[in-house]
């Protein structure tokens, strides 16, 4: 696909570890495929995901000098970079929670350049400053893209934003399928297990809920292990909680890996028990590999992908018993399991890079 070529600057926290960061890397590839000149500016020095375009790593400058003077120098360097390259458009996918910083960025650094702000989460306090009046002043008429329909309506209502639309994250399912072909020598192919993959951060991911439900389910007694793939600030907390529940012989910590897909492909099913999301990328990634999914119906995203009983099971959030029963159903009810497994791949094709790239093309052609 081709569009009127633009010079686009994507601004992100980083290109490492998280779902928002992974979707930013994918966005750079989608925009590059349209023929745009893509630059990516990251504020933290983390690069794990493949991207397309020219990278400006402000995080490396932050590592060298994180004083107040160093911060001001980075602001000025960023401003001069935008001025020097004469960008047609900025796409900003960061969290915008520090009032003084966001005032400087939106009113000084971005001055004179059209901006699209991408909202990767549902919770207002994770996306905007604590001051509603300032958010209204800075963003009321700015172009916003939310990654789920529920988030779009939520931000429109709560912040009175007038220019928000939904564009889902895009997924290169063929690439994911190819990556999943890698051998996983540390797990015998005959061994049955379930998987969680993502940040080990209990506040959003609620991994204690997952562990409570797993312990109450029939899976440990059936010797069906739980793999936790990822790293994060609460790794030690969750390891201690596993010990408290006496699940050490049943829960396996795999750590962060750039390629979790072989584990997901061979899992019996995948789990999500988050308190909140924006659009959980692990759900389309799991289903795109033909692996069924059990997810709580958190805000926002899961119920826009999962049709319970068709490609997975959607469960009321915070309900240990309901989640454990859902786990049991995928072990005991072979008809349900095979139905969800057979429908998984086709159910997420609307999130393919081809379709989502076209959504971005339509937006950019209007600007």
C-alpha cells in the first residue's frame, strides 16, 4: 500500500519489554510499509523489539546525565531535532502524567507540528496528568487514538475529548507463527502446561489472582504446570507468593524472552487476569497461534476480542472460583476446548497488520 509520503516522528517511552512498546515498534513497520519516512524518539534506553526507521535514543543521553540540567538539555535537543527534520506529523504514545513536562512538550516542543496522541491504556491516571483542567486545556481538541472501543468512549466521556477514535494494535500473525516454530528444548513436548506471558507487575496484571485460581483449580493435581514468562518489578513478590501457596513444584518462572511464542503455541491455553488493560496484545497473539485463551473481563479490550465459548472463555474479574472453574472446563470439556481452539486463528484476523495499516492510512490521509 502507498500513501502520500509524510515525514513522521513516533515518540515512545521505549522499544522494550511492554505491550505498548511492542505495538509502537509494529506501528513503525506499518507506517514504513506505506512509504513514510519514519523516525522514532524514545525517552528510556530500552530496545528489544524490531522496528523500522531512524532511532533517536534520548534514553542514552538520560543515562549519561540525569540531572535537571541534563533534562533541560534533552528537551532542547529534542526540540532542535524536530525543527531540523521538519516533520509533517508526530505520533506520541507515551504516558503523559507529569504536568510541567507535558505542558512544555505540547506547547513548546511540539509547537507548530500536528500531533496524534495514542492512548495505550484505560485508566486516566496512567495516561494523563492528575489535573483535569490541564488535560482539557492541553488535549480537548487534539487528535487522539485509543486502542479499544471502550477506552475511546471512556476518554470522551471523562475528559470531554472531542477528537478520539479507535485503532486497534496491529499484529503480524505470519511472523508470530514463524517465530513460534523455534524449538523449546527445556519443556518436553508431551508435558501439558498453561501460560501467562507479560510483565511481572502485580498492580496491573494481578498475578496473585491468577495464582489463587490456579491453586483452587484441578490443574496442579493433574500435573499441569503454570509457566510465567516475563520479568518486572514484582518478580520477587510473586516468587514469594508462589512459595506461600506451596506451588513451587507447579509454577515455572521462565524470565523475559524476546520470543515467547513457541511456549504459547504448545501451551494448553493462555491466561490473563489483569485489573486493567488498554488492549491486551497477548490475547490476539495467543489466538493467532491457535491456542485458546481464558481472560477476565477487565477494562478494556478482552471482550472486544474474546467471544466466550467460541475462541476462549471470558470470566468475571476478581472471582477466584469462576476463574478456576474456567481452567477446569478447558481440561474436562473437550468439546468446548476444541471449539475454541478451532476458531482461535480466524477470530483475530481483523487485527492483522494489513487491516490495521489500512486504518492508519485512512487517518493519515485525512490529516
